[in-house]
């Protein structure tokens, strides 16, 4: 069953509402997706935790005010009757998790940063080779008209498998991503955005797990664990998973096993 026993609902979020999946029983465990996806990105990971946790997977807004999103998340958790929560964030969802942990150190018990490094650790440290490894920059380095014709959308082949291919991406999930594209934005368009820098005093007091992909860029250029340590006053552990950037969909079992160990009560 798609998303197991987690039920689709409308969740009060900020001044309005958002879609979310909710189910299970126990301490609250929140899964936050990255760009340009939706809560459905967690369909292969989140249901397994409903046996031990109350699981929440919300749709995040498309803006990059992560501090405000963190406040909205903390209020939503309280409205659901949970004073304490653990948060798993992929990509930009990881930034929301970091802000929430810093804002409410007495409430957030665990933070898992999946394919995410703190801002501004990345910006200002890259060289030409790294910049050219990015999809948009690679094309901007080409002669006219390639930049104009090739930077608007990510090819559908990245997310939509061929009919005869199983692929890592569930077709229902892909359909949801395409349906939730903001008005005026082409399906798969990412633009070239800059993540706002973290406040100098942002600190995460709870245990932090950092997971990155073997085939992605972050682990090849940095030690992501070391980048998080200046922002953490608690223990920081790291793990590399054998997959690409979309870890929740490319290596769901490996990620679930890693999270299970991380969230388990320590003796």
C-alpha cells in the first residue's frame, strides 16, 4: 500500500494549511522533504517507523525562510499534542530541521541531516571545478544558445523512469511532484538559488546524524560531518550511503536502517 497506514490529511501550518501524512503511535518523528519534491518523497521510508513513532510528513512551502518554517513546524507539533519531536530532513528540509532544533533545544531530541550541509559552509569554499559540476553552471559555461535552452528544466528522465524500467522513483510520487510545481514554474525547474546563511549563534544541542550519498557531490568535495560540528554542541555522527542524491527513494532500506539505529534509545 502506498504510504502504508499513514493517512493523508490537512495540517494547520502557519497562517494556512498544508497536506501531510500522519499515523502511528509514540514519540513524534517528522520527515521533511527537499526541493523540488513533496512529502511523498518519504513514501518508502516513513511507514516503517509508524510501529514505534507517531510519523508526520508535511508538505513544506516553496520559500526559503527556514526560520519561519521551523516555527510553523514546532507549532504544528504542539497542536498535535507533542511537546518533543525528532526531525529528519532531506536537502532543504534539513535546513528547517536545523533551525527548529536551534529554536527549541528542549523539544527537539534528534536531527538527521540527509544530503544537506549547513549554510554558508558550501558557498565561498567552492572552486571552478565544483561550480562547473553543478547542472546549471555546466551549461552556463557553454556558448550561446545552450545556456538559454538547457537551464530551464531538469530533464524528465531524471525523475520519470522509462515505461520498461523499474527505476528508483515511484510513478505516483513523480506525478505528485509534477502536480505540486508552483504556478509559473516549469516541472523540474530549480533555478539558481542561494540558501540564506545560518545565524552565527545557531547551535544544535541534540544528537545529529549526517548522511550523504556516495554518488553525489557533497561527499566528494567535503567531509559533511565536519561541516556540521561547529553548529552542534551534541554528538555528530556521519554515514555515506551507496546511492545518488535522492537517498529516500534510491536507498530507502539503507536509510531506514541507519535512522533506526540513530533513534534507538542509548543504554
